[in-house]
C-alpha cells in the first residue's frame, strides 16, 4: 500500500508545486521589477532563479517526507497519510511564500526610504 500512497502523494505534490510555482513566477515578476525598475534582465534572471529554488526545495521536501512515512496497511491510513503529508507541504509553501513577500516588502520600504532621503 505504501507504493500506491507514494504515487498518489507525488502526483498531488507535483501538481501543486508546478501550478503554484508557475503562478508565482508569472505574477512575481511585477514585484521584482518594482525593486529593479532599471534592469529588466536582472529581474527576469532573479525570477527564474527563485522558481528553480522553489522547485528544488519542494522536491527535496517531498523526498524527505516519503522517507519519514510509516507503513500503511489500511485504506484509512492511506488517505490519512496522504492528507497529512500533502497538508504539510502546502503549509510549508504558504509559510515560505509569506516570508518571501515580507522580504520583498521590507526591501521595497528600505528602497523607498533611501530614495526619499536623497531628495
């Protein structure tokens, strides 16, 4: 049963990771361009690096979660385990996204202060 759980879990994790990653990549460009308005190439490079880091982090976390999985013997345990592991991945992604947005906010506020101070 563990093999079935791994397959279902990895499929769900893959879908979540790719969909969310592409949405962040597509929409996050605006925030990065706001921080680097004069350098579009650098903003695009940073955006691609963030997407790559996001994918690597999720793949690593998913692999660690599979390693820590208990033996599953019933269908109830299967559903419970998949739900628990998927929930952990989603909460981790939400926390990382919040921290990234907070960092962007702090950087933009600092940049705004520096621009106002020069005037």
